[in-house]
């Protein structure tokens, strides 16, 4: 793990729609994109989303794909990874691209902007690729030196679920929570991202993985206009009935599944439950859109 000075990192960017799916891009383009995002997004709640809806269940279909449960049982450090994880990251098939993309998003969710994860792999041309993924949101920074805690699993899960995109499009979102403090926002971000989308929570490190989303009903059309269908449910082509977003189960309106509190950052969902009589969790991330 390496560290960098975060003093020059900008704390704010305007919304951007970038075509493409993280983890499936050309390796060189992916490195440049990662560097640019790291410099622009900084240490508050702004982050891009472009994870495929199926990426979190990929190990079920491909035993050589990166397994999040296996990843969480060791420190998030190249020297501590299980051999199966390194094999997945160095895989030359398309599953290797997906595994590398998933790891990059996981690192961004878990580690701070001064922490990173570096490793090497060799592509089909025999070129050694030096990969470095910088942290961003810092939801589980201790994972760099020890196995991921149960609370860390839920925070990283909520983050990953919020970054899944039905279309594979990268849309900058504002992730907020009263706790942890690193997801508290600036007034500039609140001004540029005023539209409440909904909330995400769950545990994608469980077997089977589980993740949930709810929507703010008045803003459903706005969310879909920005290619954000995973909180609202993607409309079926013929019936228009909302569909789940891969592993993310859309439970309905946040008003029916979450408690909330007004704050200077806007309305924040403080705890949610997938079912009225089910277990509640406070590891919830509220998403705002431009």
C-alpha cells in the first residue's frame, strides 16, 4: 500500500456523464481515467458509478472471478491476498477485466484518498501492467491492515450497490451520510447535487450477496433521465414494471422502508429495512443527483 499527498485534490466537480463501463475499458485508458477521477473527485461524497449489475454475482458463474467474501477475509493489501484473488486479477479473459474493475471500485469505496492498492499483471501481448487503484471515500480504511469488519462490509456494500449502473454509464453521484463523517458534504456540492434519489444498504460480502435500494418517489423520472435506474428499478421493456438491478433489490419508496432526518446536507436516510418487520441497519448511504 502506498500513500500520496491529498492537499492538491479538488473537493468538488460538476456532474458528468461518461460512456463506458468501469473495469471493461482499455487498460491504458482505464489508468488515465482513474487518475483523472481521483484528482477531480477528492475526499467528499462525489464519486462515479458504472459497475455492471451482474458483477457482484460473477463468481457464481465463473469460479476464477474475484470473490468479495474471500477478499474480505484478508487485509486489502497485495501481499495479504489469497492466491485465488491474485489469480482472478491476473486472468487474461474478460473475467479478469471485470475482476480488476470490481477491485478498483472496492478500493475507492473502502480506502481514503491517501491509500492505494498496487499490483502487476501481464496482458496477452506480454506487456507487464502496473496497476494502482487509489482510495476515495474511506469507508473502511482499516481494511488495509486487517480483515474487513462486519460494519465495514456493510458500508462498502452500500457504496458498491450505489455505484451499480444498469447501462454501464458513469454518472457522478453525491453519496451522503451523517456517519461516517467523510460522507458529509460541502455547501457547493449540495448546491450542485440537489435532487434526492434514494438510499442503498446491504451486505454483498455475504453468501449469497444481498443489497437493497429505495427511491424518493417525486424524483423517479429525474433519476431515470440521468440513467440512474438502480434505485428506482429498471422499467421492463413491455410492461414498464420496475426490475431489480442485478443483486440490488428495489424495495420501493424510501418513505416506507427508512427513517430520515433533515440536515444541512438535505434529507438523509439514517436507517432502513428491506421488510417492515425485518432487521434495520444504520449503514445506509443516501444518494443525491444533479
